[in-house]
C-alpha cells in the first residue's frame, strides 16, 4: 500500500463506524420482528441486508488493517494524531459492543422461543 495518512485512516474508521451503526439498526429491526413472531418471509430480507452490511464491514476492516500496517511501517505519527486515532477506535468499540449486545438479545429470544416450541 502506498503512503497512507492518518486522515485517510480516520475516514476509514468513520465509514466502519457508520456500517456498524447501520448493522445496529438492522439488528434492532430483526429483534423486533422475532419478538413479534414474524415468519421467514418477513425476516429474510432483513437477514440478507444484515449479511451485505457484514460483508462491507469485513472489507473495510481489512482495509483499515492494511492502512495501520502501512502507517506503522512508515513515519512516526504525532501525539495529536495518536489521540485522534484512539478516540476513533473507542467510538468504534462502543458501537461494536452495542451491536453485540443486541445480537445476543436476539439469540436469547430465539432460544427461548425454540424452547417454547419444543415443549408443545
């Protein structure tokens, strides 16, 4: 990868955070559909959209890893730039944690509903 600036990396972090925000919205919608007892016809489009966003997240994450390596291999970054990157990483971490909590709630709900079905 050619020379990468911290600004480019910050922009990439922002795109990744936006993707995770979108994933959070979709995950919330899926949870609501599951909670309402919706069938596969209603869930399928949301799950497809979820998979598409997850693929975009994977691609952006790989690009970020390559940029970080290029920056590490290149010149040193300033304390200000390091702080900006740390703030972006923390913001991203917060969003990822929220998405994971939502997905766990969905899994728990599915398991509870599955147990109800098995008891019938």
